[in-house]
C-alpha cells in the first residue's frame, strides 16, 4: 500500500471501518466538520469494507484493530493485493504493545490509540495522505523479527484467510484461485513457518 494522494485542490477522501456505532458516529462528525477531509463511507466490518473499497477511491482508511472477520491485519493483508488501495491508519483502543509493530508489518501507514486527542487523529490522517508514516514510540527492529516476513504476498493472503476461519474453497473464491492452488500455498507457508497444521500456522499469525 504505497498510494500517495495528490489533493492540493481537493479534500482528502477518507473511509472509516469500525465495529462500534459510537466510534462511527464520532468519526463521522469529526471528518465532516473539518474542511481538510471528505468522508466517503463508513463500514462496520472488514467484509463490507473489502466488498466496496475498489469503487470508493479513498485516499486514507481509518480502521479499528478489533474488527471482524480477522482483526485489522486481515484487512491490511487483503488490501496489499490491490494496486489502488488506500493508505491505512489503525485507530484502536486495544492495549496490546504488539499492535503497533503488527500494524506496520502488515502494511499500515500509521497507528494511533483511541485514548489520544481527536485532533491528533485528524493530523495523522492528513500526514498519512501526504506520504508520511506515523508510529510513535515503535522500535522498528521488532517489525523485522516477524516470522511472516518470509512469506509471499499471496501466502500471506491465504494465511489471513485461514486465521479468519475460511475454508480452502472459500479462500479460493475470495482470491480468485483454484482450490488446488490454495492447497499449494498452504503447503508452502507451512514449510516456511515450520508448522505442521492450520492451528499452529494461525497461532503464529495471530502473534506476529
């Protein structure tokens, strides 16, 4: 996700994905009352977002981390395959210290806690739209220690589908692949991760 918006003469087009109606309403108000931004759409989960995103032409997506079907990393991994994907700001109240590093490793452009001032979120969205990455207090060395860094983009997409509870057949349909091709990718990623079954692979994915 390397798209950088060119909007010197127009507002930054923003989408929001969050499971909480309260957060949806709050971000809708913030974005609609700030002339720097144009709110394009709001989605309650990853599936509805991914079904609509290609037609929305947004510059920046503000996404929660705890969001169906497979956390923020599921959305990030799915967006990686799309050439016109927006840059992503992970906006979460989840308290795990690992989330900033996971967000960066899976392709996010920024991470911000919901405990921060709303103005900081808006400034972060603007910075990300202009090509910056915003990860306060993150030790970048931790990002490169992930066991997932050796996987190809397609293997990572397949693994994210497994973690979301999808069957091989469903993953094949999601990615427009044959079931045999999915099986091939599953076998390869098992070998690269040094695991023997789906449960072990999913456990590594959720930790990475």
